[in-house]
C-alpha cells in the first residue's frame, strides 16, 4: 500500500516545539559520526524551541517555513528564502534547512517538502543549498532532485573540528 503524500503548509507559532524536536533529533541522527558527539549530545530541543518562538513572525517575511503533516502530526520542516552571500542578498533562492522526523525518512516527506520549496521559489533563477561534505545520504537526496555541487566549499567549525560544507545549485 502506498503511503499518502504529506500535507505541506506554512509553519505556525504552535509548530515551534515540534519543529525544534525534528531539527535537533535530525542533527543528532544525520550528523552522528560527522560532528563531535559531545556537541550533538548537548543540543537542546527546549533551547531551540525557545529561540524559534522568539524569532517566529519577525523579519521581513522573506524567510518561509513550511511543515509537512501526516495524519495530523508534523513530520518534517523546511525553510527557504533569498540566497545569502555573506550579508548580501542575491537574486537567487536558498534552501536553508530541511529536516524530517527520522521515523519518516524515505517515506516521501523530504521529497514533498523539497518540491514545495522549489515550486514556491520558481520566480528565482536558481536555488542554492549548503550540505555537509561528508553527508552522502543528503547529497544523494539533493542530486536525485536535480541539484548539483557547483564547486563552492565553506569551512564550518564545530567545537574545533572542521566540518566542511559544499554548495549545491539547481536552475529553477
């Protein structure tokens, strides 16, 4: 039996706790072995949710947060907006984040969130995203969706450990 596609909708303030849980557990699951374990173990859902609630609704509306629901439960989250080249905004879009409840990995939630994000950014010429260089699962996911590494790399330091990121791009 096919799993139904998730319902994609804008995130609300009431989703902050669940989104933080998905994000933090996502980091702890996806980045195990790629980042220092003490750093991952110290991540706090409560602290992340507090920050997320404080940020929610602020800004100029250019950053969009989407959630995926299945059976009335939030099972994924994505955020996108203008591409950030340092503090400079370019004319391109950027996928800032996409995280799925690990129980729902491989069930189409990530594909649905990515497709919704890409579709909503269709007025931009390109979409960029950054992914950990060693995160092969995520890199394959983005490559299947038509994104390609464009050669740009950024250093990323986590508790004194280099965790480089690579940039991916897709024409929209």
